[in-house]
C-alpha cells in the first residue's frame, strides 16, 4: 500500500464442533489438548540444527481445516469428530452455533464455522486420526461447560475459537430451556 507493506497469511477455512453431554452435574464438553508448533516457537530462542523444543499443548475443541472434498463445513466437523474423537456422527445431528468467526482478521482471512452436537456416550473411543503429526499426542477430556469457559479465561494456550464456541453453546442451551 502507499503507507507500507502488510503481511497476510492466506488462511484456510475450518470447522469446529463443541461435543457435549448431559450428566448429573450439568453439561460437560469434550476438550482436546494437542501440541501446536507455533506455540512452541513463540518464545523459543533461535534454534540450531538438532535442537529440540518442548511440546506446548493448546486447549481446543475438535475441528480442522476444510478440504476440497468436503461437501460442507458440517461434513468437515463430523469427519473431525471421527478422526479426533472417535465419534461417528451424522451431519444432521450437528447444529450451527451462529455465524462463522474470523479469529485473527488483522493477519489471516480464515473463517471458522462453529457447530455443536449432543452425545450420550460416557467416553470417546480411541481416535484414528488422519495420519498427520498434528493428531499425535492429543488428549481428550470431559469438563463441565461453565468450568471450561472459566478455564479459557485464566489458563494459557486456549483457542479463542473454543472460547467463542463454548460461550455460544452456553447461550444456546440457556435459550432452549
């Protein structure tokens, strides 16, 4: 531009699904803690060949980037539930949590589509992943919805997309009573 240069990342749109279940203590959501390379490099000193970086885990929801073969963002969310959570969901069971969100509009043009789905199982099955390193080392954890929202505000390395989706899920559940 006339004012200077501007760096931008051409992003890929994605889909995230907030999987939840009703238990005696209220509503629980399935969280995913997974290694994220950019977080490892964020505060790392300059690396030399062969240096190792400690794994840094991010807390997020199940989700992934849209692929050309996807019929819709909901189809991608359902596929990610299978890959990352071991859950075989029909797209018809997913519901939208409102408009897609743009997590970093100053840097990237990606839009993330937010979905939710109620499940009845006690635990997620072993996920088969998609064969990429991004799937390795992830942990799944059920957490009360309100506790998860609170944790997103006080713990480091939380996905802002997860926080937005969880807040929208909380609002949806309040409105549907």
